[in-house]
C-alpha cells in the first residue's frame, strides 16, 4: 500500500470513528437521558394522553435508534465516496 493510500484510509477511518462517536452520544442521551428524566418528562402528555416519559421508554427510544441507523448508513455512503473506498 502506498503512503498516499494509507493516508486516505486513515482519514476515512477518522471520519468513520467521528460519526460513530457522535451517533453513540445521541444514543446514550436518548436511552439513559430519557430514563433519568422520566419524572420530569411525565409532566407532558402526548397523543392520547400518554405521559412523555412512558412514550420515550416504550416507543421513542426505538424510533430514535432506527433513525440513527439510517443516518449512519447515509453518512457512511457519503464518507466512502469522499475518500474513494465505495463499491
């Protein structure tokens, strides 16, 4: 592998790692944050009167995780194309 290729792969890895860390922080805040703030979130009602804390635990966190998967896939395609490692 040439030094130029090694540098490009290193930059690709750093971009991938940066994206993964950012999405993991969001994942952590949603999963742990919603649980920690349940009492405060239960003050708010949504849809048909469900407490927001219950909804975030039952549905909101899972929906957020699926959205994070799609964001990761879209951004990784862009990063792969930028560094020339796409298929």
